[in-house]
C-alpha cells in the first residue's frame, strides 16, 4: 500500500537510481502520473515531459480499458475487447472521441512547444499503475517510434496480466508490486484523488523552473 502518488514516485525513483546522471527523459501519462514524473525526473536529474495517450472505454464500464490510442492515431485493441462487447463501430466512435481529447490536452498542457527529444536517450514512461496495460502499450509504441536508446516502463503497481503484455513493448519493466487479487489501481493507495488539468500544468511548470538554466538540459 502506498500513502499517495508522491510516496509511490519516491519509491520508484529509488528503483530507477541506476539511471541518475544518464540524462534520462521521464515521460508521464496524464493526469495522475504527472506529479509522479516530476518527482522521478528531479531525483534522477532528468527531464520531464508528457506522453499523451487515452484509453478506449469499455461499453457501460468507462473505468475499464478495451484498448488505447496515441496522438498519431495508432490504436491498440486489448485481447478482452470483444468479450466486453466493444464492436468495431463502437471502437471507431471511441477513437474519434479520444483523439479530440488528446488534441485538447496537448493544446492546454504544452502550448507552443515541441515534445522533448527522445532519440538516443534513456526514456522512462511513468504511470500510477497498470490494470489492463492498454494505455502503457500505446505510450510505449509512440515512444519506440522516436528511437530511444532504452525504453523503460516504470509503475508502482500492476496486475500480472498487464505486466506480461507490457514486457513485449519495453526494454525493461520496473514494477514495485504485482499483487494477487488485483482489481483496480486505486486499491493500493491510501489516497488516490483524481487530478485536474490545472494540477498537471502546475507540475510541468514546477519541473521546468527546477531545471538549472546553466545545465544545458530542458
């Protein structure tokens, strides 16, 4: 059990300590993982940026992912999608809705600046947990196209099924806990509030201000 996302991030940073001083690029999946990414980037002396992906919600169960999509429109469909009645027509509707949300978030979170360079760098993709693994798979796919030297998935907690799926898409998976009886990510946090857009923007702004202007990073 983690006290909150910051507690989880501090523990993850310890597990990722080998990358400190290696100029890692820490990419957080909004919204929940952004404050976590800020902690990890600071402790590893790396850069913080976002990777924007969205889960495709299951019919009648929006908290469950039946797939995910990245900003380029690449779609991952989970193995259990058909069993949850996610028809091709339903998925097409979800894709269009989530592409609109991705565009909204990009314009709001990082206006007028390009994504930080990932080519040739250690890239660490952070989320607050993996239930199905769908959004992480979409994130890792998006980052693989940007030619990182090493692609790392870093999460505090995940289901065994999610870890198995994600391993095929990352060079390394760092997961602190893979508990039995996994039902939802939030059950492993004492405090697990939903974050708002303003908190994401504040975390990004704080991370940018913490970078020493003379360091050459950023």
